[in-house]
C-alpha cells in the first residue's frame, strides 16, 4: 500500500556535493527548445507561519491544500470528506506513517476530480486522516498534496515571490538536461530519489547529513542521533528550549531548539543556525523544511533528479 507521509529510510552518508553555478536565460531558452519545456500551471503560494499552501479544486469546490514535497502521497481530512459528501473507497486503504514512527491503516475516499490551476488530475482514491496542524485560512485547508501529484511535474517553488509553477519536461534526446527557466545564476544540487521524495546531502557542523527535501515540515529538523554525533549531549539538549510536537500518525514527541555552529546546503553556509531537534522515523537524519524554502527559490526537477536553488533577494548567494 502507498505510504501517505513524508518520512523514509535514511540513505548512506555521502560526501557533501559541491556543484557549479548554472547560467540564465540564453541557456534555458536553448534547452527549452530541445526539451519541450512547457509551463502548465502557475498558482499563488501562501506561507502562513511555515504552512505552505495553494488553492485547488476538489469535487468542484475551491479549497486550500498544503504543499508537501516530503510526503509520498496526498491526504484529505475527515471533516472535508464529510463536507464534500465523498464516499469511502471499499477497495483501498492506506498505511500512514508519521515522523514518530507509528503506522496505522486509514480509509481512502473517492475524489471525483482534483484540479491545480488548469491541470485536471481526474478521479482519485485519497487517504483520509487528520493533519497535526493547519493554518486557519480561507478557503479552508482540505488536506495536503504529496509526491504522487507533485512528481508528475518539475516544481518552481517560489515562496518569496508567492508562486508555485508546474512545468512539463519532455526529453527530446538522451543528453537533454533542462535547467530552470530563470535569468541569472543558480546552484545545482544532486538529489537522490526514493519513491516520490528526494534526499540530498548537507553539512552540519562540518559533518555530512542526509536530509529530506520537505516543504511540509515547518522547520529544519535534525534527529537526536545526528545532534549527538555533532557533539551535543542529551543533558545539553534538555537545557535548550522546546516543547511537544505531533505528526499525522498522532504520535507526540519532545523537541528542542539548539544552536549549531553551521549548516551548509550546496555552497551556501549559514553560521550560528538554530534547528529543531526531534525524533525522526526510520533513522531519517534531517528534514529541510519550509523555513529553508521561505528564503530561497527552489526548482525541484523530478525529470533529472536535481534541485536548482538561489537565495531570495537580499540574501548572500555564498558565504
């Protein structure tokens, strides 16, 4: 059965990938002609306290959906299933895993149609479950969009600019590797794909750490094991401020905010960075969450398993 939440088994550690800088419009336009680089939809993207959402159409109703690149599949809340008068799918259920590691079977609902902009995804069987948190916005949040939908396109996630763009990339040749349709420089990061999600290697206090590219996480989260490897003792963590967190499986865990010496993603180095330390499922080491997306423009290419990244205006591109 499909899994409907973001966490997955950790990859083997690799050396930090230090990649070159891409170029702008002329190369992008040439490659676009070779690769049939087609923009199929662009929709407003909201950031409400770390919750990234767009407006979608479900069964003819305009509703908000959280954009979760760290989730293998989508989710509808029970309230929305009732509001939309959807029938349950008698032939399918989904095993939902959250960051706490608890697995539970949830029913699926039959969605007659789902639209993002002008893109119609048709009828779908979608897992039903509670979200651990959501913003109180209008239209109300119906659930989340995960990798089963998002992976059909390349994504231009522009949180600072307030847009999410879906690109259709069709290869015209084996050597075709389309860059983003951007002007100016950007950095290219190699990604490792697992199911409909991506992992990348970052540096934490000079050590390689495998991170899940997770726009559904409201902050950058590292596991206690990674923190301990970085020299942070349990007694030191317990003196840090924190609280209690929950995931879609309902599991609750204690988290702490700890200040690390550095975090490096590609060439960009951030000093004295405060990260959330909390347990992660299946030995996952880190989540690169929405607070990182909020300060960058990120093109996630499911076509070539790469991310193209540049800092938001006003932020340095390199240390």
